[in-house]
């Protein structure tokens, strides 16, 4: 069988859907979870969100789909020498959040190409008393410890965006981690939790449908697809948190393969229709060289290290 390196030149990515198989180890038992994602921008961003919540990585990409395993097992067992890694915020965050990892993310992964950066959104239910970030902070301080903050999982950008907000505002909130954004949003809309700092693509439909009230975006600048929504930084100066995605390969992968994949990714990101669709979902392409993406990884890992340490964030 040809390795992924040998298949790269002729890999056909123009499929109708990606089949993702997730193997999880829970209390000593391994179970499979299979989901199908359309090969649209929204579908791939939903897949990335699912990945981030599970902290998973691509082990091998076959013509029939994609196979996933937990990232720590992949790197620890060295079972991905022919694979690609979908790099996401959890990788930079977990480098500090998890104390006993048997691998070093920056040392063991070669950056290949950036894909997209998206803001998160601070959001509550329409019935929540606060209608602005300032009102939320005031309500939180008047009700310390009574607000439940949902996330798509411990160590995700959704979780740490909330931890950063807590540390910068003094708000006391109880973190409630879920297995993915879907169930977290369901409970938010049902009133079981009070607030979430969710990735914009997975929340946009609910926001536009009036099921969720957005208070602010986590990026430094207002989001063009929702220009009326203020940034959190307009109330909390210096606040910034975004989700970013890209591709990595095992350290030592031949440069010609990395350059080939990088060129193909940049070509796709330059397509006007792709850029338009990304913009509709609140995404901004982060095209560039492998070295450029390496700088993003290093900067984000260093940033979230400070947040994890200063906030005292822990894995529930």
C-alpha cells in the first residue's frame, strides 16, 4: 500500500463528503463514533469544531475518507508517520493545560499551512438579564459563582476564551464542559447554562434565528459578517481570543512534500468563492508559508500558556 507521502500528488479531495471515524478510550473501553461531513466550507469547519472538542488528529487520509485517533495516543505511539494533523487551538492550549504529555507539540509537529482564523462569540439566551458585555460583568459580580459557563470541552478555545474573560474581569463563573458545541448550545438555549464563548460558525445560525443573544466577538476588530456586534475588547481593553486551524505533519517530513501541500492549500484559499464563503461564516484565511504558520503556532502556544497559568484553568 502506498503511503500518504506517495499519494499526495494524486490525492482527489473533490468528494461529496468526508467520513470521520473517531476512536475514543473511555474508562478502559474503546468505542467508535462515525460522522459524515459535507465537503463544503461549513462542513469542514463543523468537522474542525468536532475535532477541537475531542482533541483529535488525522492519522491517515485514504481515498474513502478520514480516520481519527486521540492526539496524545497518536504522538505517543508514533502511529502517524504517514499522516497529517489538523492543527487547532486545543493543541497550543493543551501544551500547558495537560501536565504530563509524553510529547512536545512544537517540537514534534512540522507546520505546513494555515487554513482559517475565526472569532468566538460571547453569547447568552434571549431571556438573560444582561444585553451588553458591561451589563453581563455587572450581573456576574452581583451574583458571584451563580453563573454557569458552558464550553465545547476542556482545553478548547471556547473554554479558554471564557477563562481569559474571567481572569480579566474578575467574574466568577463555573465551567461546564460538554462533548462538542452541539450539546453545549442545546443546553444554553434550554437555559441549563448561562453563557458560552462559542466558535462563530457553529453559532451563527442560532444567533441569526434569535435563539441566542450575542454580546460580543472575541476578536480585536468587529466581525464584518455581524458589524453591529461590538468586540469584547471595547468593554474589556486588551481582550482577544480567536480559533485558528491549519495543517501539520510529522517533524522530518521531506520539505518537498510540505511545500506541495502548502501550495495546494494556498491555491484553494485564494479562490474568490472560497474566500467569500469563509467570510460568510466569519472566517479569515491565514494563507502563507510553512514558516508563517509556524509563527502562528508559536505565538498562540505562548499566549495560551500565560492564560492557563494566570487563570488557574484545570481539566474537568
